[in-house]
C-alpha cells in the first residue's frame, strides 16, 4: 500500500485546484487528475497557453483572474496527472478505500485512494428540439471550448439561441475576436423577470456579478446584434446539414431564416454521472431544475469517503466552486484525522461566510433563467435520445410501463454511447409529465459502468493485481 | 398492509416476475387457473433482464437434457407460444477448443451423448470451425457445435411473455414484495406490500431470493448467489453469427441484431442481496476481456459501453430446483438455475402448470428435487 495516495481529486477547475492545493498544504498526499492537458477546468481552460495572446485578452478579466489559482496549484507540490480520464470508480472490497481507474495515452492504470473528491463541474443542460442533431447545430459551450483551446471562431455570422449568462459572455468574447453574430434568439421567458424580482435585493450583495451581465448586454447593443426576445420554440432544418432556423416568439408567428451555424445553450446542470453511477443519494433541485448529490456540510456524499465540490454540488459559479473546494479539503483533513472537529470548523467558517455571499445572486439568477417549459416537452417527433434515435413520442407511449430504467428496455433510450448524459433529464421530465408527477419522484437512469468507454484490449492488458477474496 | 384488508383469491399465485415466473403464470392461466403474480420490483428487474439470453443445449448437464431438448423444440415454435419471435435466431452455439486436450474432452462428451442416444452436439475440426467463425484466432483447433441452438433478445422475450401472460388473464402486481406467508385452511395467504393474495397453489420463482421465500414455507435450501457480469460493446460490422463459448475459459460471446457484442461467461461481480444491488468488479472482469481477445484478436480495439451483473440463485450441483415443496402442500419451486435458466423458460412453465393441475408430471424432474440439496445439508 506504499504507493497509495490519501486523496484523489478528479477535475482541475476552480474547486479541484483549490481543494488539491489546500490538502497538500496540510501535508496530505494528493493526486489531481484531469482529462485536459493543463489545469483550469472549463472556465480557465488552456489559460497558461492563452496568456498574453489576443485570445486571452478577448476572453476577458474573469478568465485572466484564474492565473493565480493555476500558479498556486503548480507550486503546491500536488501530484498532477493531466490528459488522464477516470474511466471507473469502485469502492475497495475489504476496506473503505477506493479504486480510481485511469486511462492515459499510455494505457490503463489504477490508483488506490482513501478518499475521492469529485470536482467534475457542470454540463450544459440537454436541450432537444427538432433538428438539434443536424451538423451545424452546436452548443455554446462547445463553441467556447474551440475558442479557448484552439483560438477558433466561426468564419460566418452565427445564430445564437438560448438563455443564461454563457451565451452573453460568449457573444462578447466572439465580437472581441472579430466574429459576427447574425442574431440572438433570447429564450428567457418574459415572465421570469417578475418571478425573479423578489430575489433582487439579496442578489445586490453581489452587485459586481450583476453588473457583468449588464455590461455584456451593452456590448451586444453597441454592436447592433439583432436580439429577438422571449423565443418559445426553435427548430433547425436542412437535408444533410443546417440550412434554416425557424423560431417562434411566445404568442407570435414563426419566422424562418437561413443559417449555417446555430449555437444553443439553455443553462448548465451539475455533472451527476459519476455520483449517480456510484449510487449516491441525490435530491431534485426545483430552483435549478436538476438533480444534485445530497451532501453534508463538508461536501461528503451518502457514500462514505466520496466528496463533491464545485458546480457538481449545485450550480454556483467559479467563486462558489473555489470555496466549496476549500471547505471540502478541510472536511477531508478532518476525516483523515489531520484536523480536529473544532479546528476544521474554525478554519471553514470564513469560507462558509464567503460561500453564502457568492451564492447570494443565485435565487435571482435561477428564477430569471428558469428554463422555458418547452425544453422539457419537445414536439413529438423530436429525437430525445440521439444515440439510439428515440423520439419524444416513443418515450411518452412507453410511459406508464415504469420508470426511466424500465423505459430503457422498452425504448433503448439512454443505452447508447453517451449513457443518458444527453437524454436523462428529458426522459425524466417526459415521464413526469405523462404520469402527472415530478422529475424528482420519477428519478433518473441507473448509470452503468464504465464511466468512459475503454476497449476490450485495454481492459485485457490492465496491469493490476487481483485482490484475494 | 393491515390484517383488515380484503384478500384477493386466486387459483395460483406466482412469486417472482422474472421469465420463469411469467412462463409459469402463462401456462397456469392457459390451463384455466386464475393467476396472480407478485413482483417485488418490476418485471425482469434482475437475472432475466440482465441475461445473455443464450438458447443452448450445447454442454448442458446430462440430467437437464430431457427437459432442455423439449424446451428447444418449444423455442423453435416460440411464436406459437407467445405470439412473438422473441428475437430468437438459430445461428448455432459453438464451444471452441484452443488445444488438442480440450478438443479430446469435447469429443469424449459427444461420444458419451451418442451412447445415451443424443445427437444434438457434434465435433468439428479446425477448417469447419473457421468456416463457421471466420475471425476465430488461428491457434484454435476445433469445437463442439449445436447447430439448432441460438440466442434471443432478453428484453423482447420479457415483453412477449408478459404480454402473453396478461392476455391469458394473469394479474401482475409490480412493486409488491411478499412480507409474510400463512396457511389458512386449504390455501396460502401471502401478505405483500400492496395486496394480500390467497391461493391453494404458490409458485416460488423468486430467483436470487427464492431461498428466503422457501424458508417462509418451511423449506430449508442451501443456496448460493451468482452475479455474472456482462459487457456490451459499441456496434461493429457483422462479425459472428453463432454464440461462442470456450472449453478452457469462462466466456460467452455473441453479436446482437444491433451489431453490439455481448460478452459474458460467468465472471462474477459483487452483490448485496439485502440491497438488491450488484457492483461490477473490473479487475475480475479483465478475465472476460482476456478470453474475448484471445479467441477474437481483432476485437481488441472495440470499446465497451456498458457493464452490468444480474442476480440469481445457484445450487451446489448447479442444477435447478423444479418441483413440489417437501414441506408445504401446494407450493411449487422453480429456481436455482445457476446461470443457465433462460433456455429452460418455456418447458419449466409447462411443468409447473402440469404439477399444479395433476400433482404429477410426465417430464423427468427427479434430479431437480429440492430434497437432494436439503439431504446434503443434513449430511454436512
């Protein structure tokens, strides 16, 4: 057991970096694993390489602000493993330890750990609409990844459709890099603002965040980007790839425009694939319309020794993620006996106060950007599970035969390569609607291993000793 | 549920909504009985939904052959039974020998079968093996083949048996586990989580939990548990038609209609019977991947998409328990299929219905008596 690390942190975004550095500062052995070639997560992706470049400048001050966290991690003495996927997580059989199965360019490997901290962040909310699977329809998040990692921006004017801060930020960044926007189809329901207003006073405590959003809108207006408000329905069509986009404002008539590239985004949800696969308990978060793992005050899940920090614990943004990472690190130190209960509590107190402040604008933002109902009730012919090509109609017809897991057997929805990452929420919502229930009651797919595809040849050559039963 | 609730009367209650429970319920209902079926979770939740769905007489224990061959005939007319083909294809089953010693073992087995009058298995040489399985590794020297064998689609089979059972009048209670059992006059009262059912005949088809149910009726059965792991891969171009196993390794390997490869063979995962949960153990599963890539080197680059393990009961001699309870009148057991029960589904249902109607059966089920296991327990 001499090679064992005490803690494996999965994900090198704001939460994972803060937690790893904090753990190391308490003389805890820690390995930080991330799929990307460098630290930063989604928000600070490729930050080190983009520093002092035109792309880095266009990405703005929030992006540049990640440099300190990245530098702190580099200097922390943590073992860092980039370009490394966690393809499976298992609890050790006889003891309370974990087996973290890794995949790198060199092959498969397994890292034993007493504690695992998941800092996998968020994923974009699945958003099926007619034609969403056509080439030429891309998520805003994916477009931003291309911008950050390869400095790529679309050559032609793009249509952007969606809601939430990310489309606004992306469009601002795109304009700064000389990109062109054909129009922004804002899908935020007009009524959301009324529902959000009662939360505004509390949100003003974080007025800097709100000002950012207003600033982005100003940039769009200055650049004369056409904005269509309160778009309720979107459809993409074309024979082999996107040719036209049809949108319908609430209560208005449908408009069809030619388009080569449509970027879509309807907010983000916690990445729950791993915690679901590990059988952790989850709660339905009505305010954010998503499931999130049930956590104690330190970020520990219902599975002992498995922690979550960052947006994977509930959407809160980069600063909240960093603070949750700090708190989880202290909780883990306490669990490992490096800190007493009192010490941990004392040291966590300022982070907890700061977290409360960082989360202050959330009720306002969650209400303002509450997803429009059409996302969860796509037209009958819309493909919901793109891996197995299952339509909304097929799901609804099978409703009543059981929950999401029985539905797999009837429709094959969720059984393809993405393992329900794309259709899980839509299936739960469609079932809930058919059964007059809520997604929280209907539940989610059971997630089956592995977490990432590995080949038969890779598994056959996995060099790990078989535990003696 | 409180004792004040009204009990629902049936001629027979089947406990367990796997394929054996559905098949028994279907046959009982067709013989004219009013049947209720209690399933704690949902239809096909455990072994039946997790099955590789091999329809195989190849390599089966000799004691099972009489009923297995009858079941094979029923599979060949499965549409006549459940009005659906269940995704059953007759592409044969092949057990591959990787060396001359293994091949000699397969020959001995076929000779033994011939001596007993069975002709469903044959031994083929390396050339015929390559003809049947073009991508097989060059070192393989021959195989045993059962050409009328094949495989079905487990989910389709579940749906077909469920539909047929319901059409025959079976009432299915899902999410309804049995809590207590009592004997009332000439019938049994089963108190389940959402209903109370009474019937003179009770069928125990409770799979991995059948030992516990048997205990409620006073039958002590030493039962083990199997949690056999299965791998399904991404889709690949047509690769093999027959179902492939291996004389010297734990492997079952087939390609589904969808193009995915389904790989199992009995490598065991971990389980928690109380929580009704299985856990995949990838270090153990490595052996299945090694077996698959040893026989089919060209699948090394194929990605595994999903892995799971089903839960079912296994007996000490790996033969099922089929027949009346020695202790409890009217109780009929059908469990302990030990990893090879899928093919027996049609015939066991028929046997149970026959036993319920007449108290006896013309089929050879003596080797499957529960007493054989209980005796061993007492001797030990």
